């Protein structure tokens, strides 16, 4: 494994301050995503299919939006050695993948328990594609940048592509989340009221957090 090429830290951008400032709001709305249709919370082993389903949006949001966003920004927000930053980046993404596996299992379990067909919507198609690309991106990054690792010059050449692919997949996750919110909005026939407003605000916060996270890397 070749010698790591060092990069000076870039100035702390205002977009990171923006994204970090709305993290508490995101953390407070993520449970609401899970209980938006019921007041019973989440339970993967419940006899109530709705409680099983609630595991899906909760874990997918926590993994592929919030934790993935933190992983993207870690090189700008955690001021430690580059190798430690890389390790944190890798572990956060692995946590997101683990949560995604459980979240996808939950929605399949819900569909089977409710007699609903699987993989029938564009949301589900895009979600599976995003999940697979996310996993492949992590595997490429692990093998190329961590272990066994490519030569330093090759890592340097691959870094822009890795960054672009990561941001693209992250934006795909945001689009998938938006489609999921809209899909549930129409399933519940929401128009006005607390649940409708909560759904819309969750979508706005996800978009704001996602794009600010991306801009913090780009600028």
C-alpha cells in the first residue's frame, strides 16, 4: 500500500454550519417518520403490520440520509489524521448499509404480512438500485482506498470519481426518500392536518440537509 498523499484542510464552509445546525431538527423528525401512520412506534416483531412497516422509513432515513450525510462531511468536520478520517468515513457508511438491510427486510416483511406485492413501485425500484450502488461504492472504496489498497497515484486518480459517485448515490437516496414520502402521503389520502404538514416538513428538512452536505464537499 503506497504512501498516502496528504491534502491541506480546506476552510470550514458555511454549508457545513447549515447542515450541522439542522441535525437536531432531523433527529427530532426521524422518529416521526416511523410513527407517521400510527401512534404505536416501531416493532419489527409486532403482529401489527403497520408497526413493522414503520421500521423501514425510520432505519432508511437514519442510515441513508443522516448517517450517510455525516460520513460525507467527515473529512471536513472531524479534524484528525487523514487515516482516522477515512476509517470513520468507512465505518459510518457500513453502519448505514447495515441499517438499510434491516429496513429493506422490514418492508418486505410488511408487504408479505399485508398481502401486498413487492417491488411494484418506482420508489422500490429506485430504492433497490440505490442500495446496491451504495454497497458497491463501499466495497470499491474499501478495496481501493483501505485494504489492500491501490498505489497512491492510482488512489489519487480514482478519488474524484469516488467522490462524484458517492454524491450521486447520496442524491439518489434523497430522491428515493422523497418518493417514499409522496407515496405514503397518497396512500393515507392526506390533505391537511398534522400528519400532512409533518410529512412535508420532513421532506423539506431532508432536502436541505442533503444538499448542504453535498455543497460542503463540493465547495
